[in-house]
């Protein structure tokens, strides 16, 4: 059983959804990023989603755009991201999934990229702007090197495309809860469960929901519909508000995690 499979199996056994937490690798610098990863893992993250800094992150809102810029400004590169994974592996076996853009993969070639990511200790690749219909070479490389794949379903995805998307995924399927880019939101869509149920007609893999999940109420709502809950901007903002004070960043991250999981928010209804 892979680390990703084990994380979801553990969550199911505990009658809860898995918590997927997003951080941008290298934000705001390498050492602080390592400690930020440690803080959220110790606070309850089941799967760590690491954003690979990119200069043109079209799917990301302002919070994650600025996080990527901070990382790039501090010298983050694809190789430094791999070093970050190795640093996390020194203290944790939590599954790590790269959230990346295909330009960064294509620049090296999928075979080389997947091999390096696996060797560093990563478990999966979410290449968000790569359509499954054009991902044959990428999927073959990931299978060759034991990297699980994650693909995104949007609210606007036609039902007839779900089968192709779900077939390409081997780790889990990521449902984007609303149209647009990443970022904290005041309210959640009211059709999440219906869309998750539709996706589940095409796959036995776990389905997670992300984009806009900002508080414990949102987490609890999504936990009833999906196998996992993804929180990104609400966590990343803990870094943005405390740049220059590593201790304050760690404290803010732990406090945010506590708030997000308040009232056993991940628990499934009896």
C-alpha cells in the first residue's frame, strides 16, 4: 500500500475525511518552509500538497501567487524543491503530492521529472494544466517510476469527460468546488455532494475537494461529501502575515490548523 493509499485508509478507519494541506515549497525561504511543513504535519495534515513555485501560476489566486513569488525571490528552484522533500522525509512519512504546472515537468521531460521526484520522496504529481487526453507520455513515466497521479475535475467539467479524467488518476481525484482560482471564500457551493457522487460513479479512488475552503465550518461541510478536504490559501496566509518572523509563522500555522479542525470537523456523521 502506498503512502497515499495508507493515508486514506487510516482516515476511513477513523470515520473521517483526510486533511490535505497546501504549502508553496520554499515560501518564504528554504529553512522556514521546512519548519512550516513540520508545523502543519504535526498539527494534523494527512497529505502534504507542495506547490512547486512557478512564475505564471494561472490557476492560483493572489495568496498563492505571492507565495510562489516569495519562494522564487528566495532562490527556490526545481532542485531546491526536491531538497525540501528530502528534508521533510528526515522527520515524516506523510504523503507528499506536487502541485505543479506542466511547463516545469516538460522542461525536464516527464521521465526525468517523475524519477527525480520519486527518488526525493514524493508520492504523487498533480499537473493541473495537463489534460488527461494529452498525458500519455506523462502517465507512462509516472507508472514506470511509481508516482501516483492526481487529476482535477472542475464544476464546468462535462459528465462525458469524467471517465477519461478518472481513468488517468491513480492516487485520487481532486474536485474544484468552484469556478475561478484558488483563494479563501466566505461561503461554499451548495452542490458539492452531488458532484462528488457523480465523480464516484466513474472511480473507486478517493475524491477530495478544494478551492475556497477557509474555516472549520467549510471543512465539516466538505467532510460529509468527500474522502478528503484540501485547504490552501487559509494556511498560506499564515506565512504571508508573518514574513520575517519564523517563530510567528509556526505559531500561526499551528493555530490555524487547530481552528480548521475545531469540533472534530473532519468526522463523518454517524
